[in-house]
C-alpha cells in the first residue's frame, strides 16, 4: 500500500510540474496607456507606442476582436531614435496553442508616419500575410478559456529595406534582423 501511495505521489508531482511549465507567462504589471521601450540604442528619449483603444496590460475591447467589428485599434508612437529610415509593426499572440500566432504585419512604413487610425484601410506601408493566411489585421480570437496577451510591437529600422508584399512573420523578422534601432510594445489582453 505504501509503495502504491508513493508512486501516486510521484505521478502527481510530475503532473503538477508539467502543467506549471506549460502555462502562459505572467501578465504584465504595468497598467499605463503607454508601454515601455523594450530596446533602445543610445537615444535620451524612450521610443514608445500606445493605443487610445486600450491601456497597456488591459483588456482589448470586443470591437477589435473576431467577436466584434474585427478592426485594428488606433496606435501611435513617439520618440523614434535618430536615423530611423522606416518602421515595421507586428501584432502577435505568444499564448496561442500552436505557438506564437501573428495577427497583423505591416512594414515599409515611412519614417514620417507616427500613427495608425482605428480601422484604417489606407495604410502607409505593406501588409504581410498573417497566420490566418490573409494580408490584413485579424483581431484576437483565442480559444475559450484563459486570457491571451496580444503584443503590438513597433520596430524602428536603420534603413529602407523595400521588402516585398506578403511576407510572413518569420520572413519579416529575418529581414529586419540587424536593422533594428529600437522597438517598443503595447500589450492588450483578451479572453472569450
């Protein structure tokens, strides 16, 4: 009997560790409307991105999701580093069951651009193909259950790369590698 209890205890401990390591990372603690810069090479002012649609670390309104109008939220950024030649933007979900899931890819964004209006259709730049298989914004649409995090990351690039249309997330990240002057993120949360 003692041996059976010992084996059951070991199995329970193994299962607890397996489930604990598979859970999403902790939710961000910052609740401000502006996210902190995640990387910045030498500029005094921090490169920042924010959304008027939701605050950093807060819930994304339904209208920006597959359960609503599925339109992109307004985004704006400021204090890009000097020498920024263009921007690239990625929205992705690191908590998706299949791994990081891309919801929006926009690149070749001119350096004078500092915002995207809510639901904007005439975008400055080129849209890549998301994991939905479309070159457009597709909002949060997680499986029912735990909240997912949605990272809107803006990259300030040191040169105009002239990237072709329809790149996927992996190709875009590979293309900008070595050209990133700074990046900034704002994170929204959504669950169904």
